C-alpha cells in the first residue's frame, strides 16, 4: 500500500529533525515541498537526493490529481512545508482531505511528527491551564475584532502566529481589549536570536518601541486566559 507521509521539518535549527524523518525522506519516491529552494537546503544537509516537486498554497487542483495518481500507482510520497509541521497554518489540509476522499483505505496517510512553532512556544511559555485555542494567522480585516473579543473573554490560552509587519498593530489591539492580561511573545525559536518576552500588552509595545531591532523574524503570540 502506498503511503503519503506528512513530515515535520525544523523551524530554524536544522539539527531539529528526527531520525525517522530523515529515513522517510531518503526512502520516498517523491518529496512535495512549498519552496523547492528552501527544502533543498535541508535535503542537502542530510544528503537526501530524492526528487522534489512544488506543492504550495497556490497549487492547482490538477496538481492534487497528479499526486493522487502517483499514490494510486503505488508511489510513496512525503509532504513537507518550508518549516515545522505541514497543514498547521501551512499547505497540506486540502491535499490530505482529497487523498482521503478519493483513495480511502487504498493509501496510508502517516504523520512523521516533529517541530511546530506553536507547540514549541507553548512549551516554554510557563502558561498554565492546559487548554488552548489556536487561531493560526489572524485575519487582516474581516473577523479580526471578533477574534480579539473572543480572546478577551476566553479562559483558555489564545495562541496565534504573527509577522513582524503586523506585531505592533496586533499589540495595540491587545492593549485595547486586554490591557491587564499577560502576553508571551516567542520570537525566532531555535535560531540564533531566539527570544521569549512576556508582559502586559502595553509593556510589550514599549519594549518594541525601545528595541526596534527586535521587530523582525518570526513570532508566536500567546495570551493567558482570564
Ligand atoms: N507549519 C509551521 C509550524 O508548524 O510551525 C508554521 C508555518 S506558518 C506559515 C509560519 C509562522 O509560524 C511564522 O510566521 C511564525 O508566526 C511562526 N514561526 C515559524 N517558525 C518560527 C520560529 N522559529 N519562531 C517563532 N515563530 C515561528
């Protein structure tokens, strides 16, 4: 039976890959990746020379059909994203749903677990409570205010991904909606300038005003529940 492997890859430090992920990537007939140049850096580090094909958010439905046809022929395929776990705020869900629907139990869909920025950030946050709600990337316009209201009312940890371009705007909204709540920002995890900062939203606004050099890289934002 053919297998579609969903393979997690590092979120910064290239050492953060499992033995099994390397084994699987070396064994498959094809590796689907978002940006072939990004993935080739990882593959060459581990001397993996399997063929790659791009599969990203803008890929056409016919590409999914091509992948389904290959699985149907018995080819084993791995899906990776640029970083972290595929299908978590990354492409993959549609492909996986279509493979499941069209091939059913003729194909295995198997996770090769590993890094995810979300879980890495939660693991170092020190936030307690156990349950959390993950919003992925917040919408830029429609629905954005509703999410801040939901976060304000939630007793769960709220988690989302943010870009350096929008972090200030997001913190301003948090100042407005939850001025007293503790917020943790996990930045550049596993990379050279890794940083975890915590404070109220206005303390974090002040921090980034006085440290403009820190408004870069990749961010996970966690808000404690009330
Ligand atoms: N699927 C990935 C995962 O499981 O981590 C997430 C992909 S999403 C397109 C990319 C976002 O994840 C970034 O914009 C940032 O918010 C977050 N992220 C990725 N790597 C990170 C890192 N090393 N440190 C902090 N946040 C990171």
